[in-house]
């Protein structure tokens, strides 16, 4: 795979999931709410928002990695799952189309047919 810096910025209009696109894998992120979901809001002392200052495309793998790391840090710091609530408010609707790269001997020539 190419590094994520190759697909950081949106060059064209978004290529979103729709009924016209078939065979697209599901996003990697599964849980959007983590921690104490039933705990009242006034029990938490602070509220933190993570906002990007640039217009860029974020893959679902990056969202899942950020969620896992944030959950691990908060669980280690607070000691209980009822002491925090994490909500991921964005969804990975944009399909990142990755160009295939050949990295074998003779990759400068592509053979089609016989």
C-alpha cells in the first residue's frame, strides 16, 4: 500500500458510497460510542473536541486507530469505563480509491492477454 500522505487531500469531488458503487468494503470503525453512555452529562468535569483545521480526507482505518488509542489512554488514566464517554461524530462516507502499484521485477511492463 501507498502511504497515507499520498491520499491526504481531496483533489476532486468526493467519491461517496451509493447504490452505484458495488464491491466496496465496509468501514473498519465499528463502535462510535464508547465508555459510560448511560451516565448523565453533568457528571463529567470536562469536554474535549478534536477538530482538524484543514480540509482533508481521513480513512476509516485512521478513525479506528484514533478511537482505539483514545479508549486505551482514557481507560488507563481514569481506571473505569464509566468515568468517560467518547463519541466519534464523523463517518467514513468518502471512498478512497487507491491506485495499484507493482513492486516486482519487470514492473515497468504490464502484460495483458497471452
